[in-house]
């Protein structure tokens, strides 16, 4: 059966459109938490990674984190009732008993590989038992003699215990005279201790003789039955009880619902399941695992006891930058180096926010504080994040703490900072096979400032060739994407690492006036040259916010 607890790892995740710091900090912090805690932690990503980040992961041989684009709870976060599937050949009598014992009105019928074949409900069984006129039910459903023996607590005196009933109808043999008119070849006949009635049933072609009240059957009759190919079963029940029970030997396969089954997958969002469940009258719904195998059932009541996904956020605390469905998750921690934003939590959390150039610097400090050794690969990731976020120590956000951490990490990772920076940034600016949309959204963040919603993408370039190619791609694309973005304004920072400058490109009503007033620069062709400005967080957003709110 499916173990839902295995799905309930604690996710460590960065912001949408993740940069190198977001990915590397998530991986590194998840590693640290797994060293100091008994609970399982997994790094996740909220979007596609940049080529720079791809280079970093490949360089240090680290696997790309799984993609998590929505933190809304799924069925796997509900306590699924681990109700085993039943065999399609189970008798309706045994199914009824199982429902009573398990206090459930629906059974899921599965094959040997646990694939769902159908459903049988208490209503289906009740309807089958109320149809007293269907005396051919055992033949129509090809009921096994094993089922019949089990239901009537019988003992087979003659016949094949592995055989099946394939012909005839059910009769109660009251007297030889009555049977002459009623019994036909292939019928099942219930008799008592009257030898004449027993023998007549065989002579009239009965395929099965059900001897009630535990009556004895002479050997001569058994020999006659064997010669005629008639099965003989002895039951302790009287004819009245046996007549009520015998039709319940039919297998549930004959009555179960096969088509139009409403099922949910363990990855189905709870909200989606809730809407479906509200539209139908079923009480229980089968759950399938990710391989399509049956793993249990849920009811509307189960939705009341829902476990929320547990999340640790790194490198952001703005709601707009967070993964979808975060309001339905349980945030445990926030590790960040940005300003305190719009994120709200339902309960107190561990919140660590430091004015350093990179979240990875904070994670590095936490390794040292908790006396956990930093493996070479993790050191490489943390180093890469610091170098990326601080533009190799040239960003105004960079602090002495960042530099000291990077120096220590470079020693552990065995990297020469100058050579590694050149390789990392060169890999990040490669535009081969990329389009303008990819370029814009690789490092892209949204902000709500007053009544305005703005977004800012940023790209870093070492070579003039890549810089010029990116400028041409973005210049034509920004007006197009602005039309359907839903944003008030869109900005793109085309940042030159060697020149430590940014060509700010923009689109949207009022963007030209806003840039001119915020930076006191000349605006031309929906762009402005900003020397010395390389940081979105510290140098671009604050002036824009000040003038929007003024």
C-alpha cells in the first residue's frame, strides 16, 4: 500500500525564476538540515534554472533539484484509508461481511498487480439480493463451487471442487412429483433427507444437488451422482436459509461497476478532488498511486484532516516571488538577505534575515555555528552563489562577511576564485539557442509598490558581443510582452560585469518618466544608461519605490 508519510518531506525552496543563489542555497541548506535533524529535507526549485546555474551544478556534480511549482496540498497529504483491494471472485456474501466488519460501504476490486478493476457498494449487493426472481444468477455469473461451499458452510461429497456453475437455475426440490415439472438438465436443486427426492433430482439432470440440514447421503446415491456428472454438496442450513444464502455465492465481478469510475491520483490537488466529490453522491473514492495502482480510499471526512506541505523559504520573502499555493503550506523557516517583504505566515516561524550580499553567506555561517563540516561539493555551491550574487565582490551589496566566506569556501572546494568566476559568468551569458522570453525570465522578479505592479529581469554579461545580442533581443520583445503581462511596467537590467554598469530597458505607461526622475538620467529609445548600478535589490528598486510612493 501507499505510504503517504514518504511524500511529506520538508521542502527547501527559493523564488520563482531561480538564480544561482536560490538554487545553491536550497541544496546546501537542505543538506545542513539533514545533518542536524531526524526529519527528511529536500531541495526544490520553483522554475527553470539559468545556464550559469546549470554550469555550477555540472561543475560540482550535483543533481538538479526537483521542480515544485505549486505548494497546494495533494491527495497524498490526506490520511488515505489503507483499505486493501478485494478479488473479483469474492462472493457477495463475503463482500457484505467484509463491509460490516470494516465499517465501509464500498470495496475496491483489484487484480494481482493491484490495478483497479471496479467498485462494489453495499447498494449493489442489496439490489442483487432483492432480485428474488433471478434464479439463473449462479450460472450467469459462472459462480465457483468454492464460493458456494463457503457461503453455505458446506462440504462437497461428489464433484470437482475447482469447478464452476455454468448452466441452469435454482430450485427447491419439495417432492419427486413437483420436480418432474420444475427441474431441467443443469439446474441446482436443494433437497432434504428424502432419498427419493435426492435420486429424482439426479435423474432429472440436476448439475448440483445441495443437501440441506446436514442430511446423510447414501453411497449408492453418490455413486449415481458421479456417473451422472452431478455435484453433491452437504450444508447444515435448512432449505429456507440455504435458499436465501445460495444466490449470495455469486462473485462480485458480476455486480461491480467497471465504467465511469471516479478515482483520484495521489498527486491530485485537494481542491480539485473536493469539487468533484461535492458533485456526486458517492461516499468513498479510490486513490491510485503515481504508477496507477490502487492504494486506498478517501471520503469527504478525510478532507477535514489534511496535512499541509512543510516549506522552508530561502533567498526571498516576497509573496509575489514565492511558488504558487504557498498560502496553503506551512512555512517553517525563512532564510534571506533581502528587505522584509509582503509574506505572511499563519504561525511564528524561524526568520533569519541578514544584510549580506547573498543568502549562501548566511547558510555558510549556519554550517559554522552548528559545527557541521562542509563537503567539497556544498562548498562549491555556496561559493558559486556568493560570487554570482555579489558579481565577484563588485556589487554594492557585497560585505566583508561575503568575501571572508568565499575565501574559506574556495579553499574547501579547491577553486581559484578569479579563474572560476570567468568560467561561470562566461557560461551564464551563452545565448546559443535562447530566445527573448527565456532571456527576460531567467532572473525575473515581480514587485508590488503602492498601486503599481512592476517586474524586473536581469542578465549579466562578460563579453561585448553577448551584451549587444541580448540588447537587440530584449529591445524588440519588451513592448510585446508588456501587452499581456498584467504588469504596470516591465524593466530589464542589461548589466555589464567588466564595466560595472547597466543599460536599463523598460516598457509600460509612465516608465520613461519614472526612470528619468528616479535616476536623473537621459532616457532614449525606452532605455537609460546607469553607470555604477548593478544591483536590482539595492540600487534599482529603492529609487523606483521612492518615486512611485511619493
